C-alpha cells in the first residue's frame, strides 16, 4: 500500500512538473514563436520630437560607489534638460550616499545644470517604496519613472518612451532591463539569462493578457495615474509587481518595449549571500501580493489565473527544492516499474530543453551586446544548473519562513558596478 502511494505521488508530481516546465518554456519563447508579439515588442524605428516631461526617481541606500555615475548618465541623456527633473531619494541615516549625491549636484550646478536634488526621509519603513512615496509629491512633470542607483540607462530612453506614449496613448511603459556581468561568478550567467528571457519574452505575454507584474525600474507612469492609485504599497517587498497588478486590475494597458539597443544595464548581486537575500525578498513580496488579493479584482478569469500563477510560483520553487533531493534518492534506492520510471523522467527531458534554450539565449544575448560566449561559459552553466535551482528553492523556503514569522524588513542588495566593466569591454571590442 505504501509503495503504491509513493508511485502515485511520483506520477502526479512528475506530470505537474512537466506541465509547469512546458508552460515556462512556452513563455520563454513567446516573442520568438509569434511574429506579431515580436513586432509589438520592438522600439520605434524613429523618435518623435520631445513633448513629454519626465520626473526621474533614483532611490538609493548605501550606494556611494555608483550613485554619481548614475546621476551623470541620467542628466546627460539625449533629451532637453528643461523636460527632466531628477530626485535622488535617501534615508536620513545614509550620510555617505547623500554626501556623494550632493557633491555631484554641486558639480552639475557649476556646469549649468540645476535639475537634480536630494529628497531625504527620516521615518520608517526604510525601503524603496516608502522612498518613492516620499518623493512623489515633489514631482511636477507629466511622467514619473524609476531607475535604480546602479543603472546605466541608454541616452535615448526618454526619446523612446516619449514616442511610444505620444503615438500609442498609453499611460504605462515598461522598457527593458538587462543584467550584464555574465562571467562574474558561478551563478551570474543563469541570473543574466533569467532577465534576458523575462524582459525579452515573458513580460510581453503578461502585457498581452493584461496581467503584468512590472519590473522595479525603467518603468514609466503617467503621474496622474500614480496619484490616483495613491502611490506604492510601502509594506510590500515587491512593490513593482504589486503596482503592475493593481494597474492591470484597473484595466489600464501596459506597453512593454524591448530592444537590445536601449536596455537599462545592471549587475548580478556580487555574492551568493546577496543573491539569496535579493531572491528571498522577491519571493516573499510575491507571497505578500498573493495574500493581499488585488489579483482577485481583475475582470477576467484568464487575468486572475495568470496573476495567481506568477504569485504562487515561489511556493512551487520551495516545493521543488524539497522534491528534487528526494527524487534523486528514490532513483538510487527505489526500483520502480518501467512505465513509472519513464513518467518520472519527463521533467528531466523538459529541464534539458530549458538548458538548450538557455544556451541559445546566451549566444543571442552576447551577440546583441558585443560580447562573446565561450564553450567554457556553457560548461559552467551546465555545472551550475542544479545548484542554481537549489539556491532558488532555498530562497523561496527562506521567504516562506520570514513570512510566517511576520518579518518584512528590507534586505539590501549591494552594488559594485560590475556591469560597467562588462559594458566597457564590449565597447572596446566594437571600437
């Protein structure tokens, strides 16, 4: 009887994992498989003259190493300075970042640029969404956008969004974000490819069906829409996903633009500890948003199901982390009938398909950014594949534990500017 139950569980779990893996694979290939989706995702071929004014929010905490370069890139964008205002947002206790930002602002003033200021808050919670809410009342321009403190934005990003918003009459635009330092450590290649497939393909599927968890930066909102929504939920650890689903529930269309040329460039977390804390925060934020229930207000069953599927995914990762070691142990010690053994191998075949798609994605990513993928990178990917899945599962389990304990403090991810070295390498190769 016990053996029969084990066989049944093995079959059910194998089938569920196979279906889920096949669906994820479909989402990864969505814009490659559908010409209309790829066409809708493109940036305009030509840009309209500047019309829209932008308020740029730069939330920063202990970002002394990168904040000055980011401010410089934003204010030097190829867009009229009179249509840009920039707010660097810091907690009062972050003396280092405030000092560096003010030094840069003074330098820009000497050069005739007076459109950057620091907004300081002295209350809790000390996190990104609270900082954004603090700065929002200070903004005056038509569109509010967010960049993270380490972001390398493209000089034409404002022209791109200006064109899309004017031509298509949309109030929300999500542009592409791409991690760059794919060779920094053992997990960085897989982390880079997660972003690549998420922004290049998966988000377009979510936007098409009107159920989209937005990214945390390079997202542009009509200011009046943000005011109508009351700003961000400052208790949510993934305020971006929550905001996207709230906007979707309103029936507001989100335009996702992905073009390799115009992506905002970022870096993978520098250490495994930082990566786990970042992924824990994301997983826990999805759990918070699931519990919050905004997704239930979406008008169609398809939208609600898609939102539920995304938000419950971290719990699935946690269960996968428990199941994988058990399944490996069963392979070694349990003799099963051939049919059950074949069924249990179905998820393995899908995982192999995932790896092949990721391998092709690596060459497409590097080719698009003037980099070069080596056979060594593929070998490293293959070796890191299983440990990476286990790290994601551990982060999801850690998120579940934190949620049960009621811990919602913001675990900061360190930034060291590693993506800038990768970008410089690509530029030197092109040069």
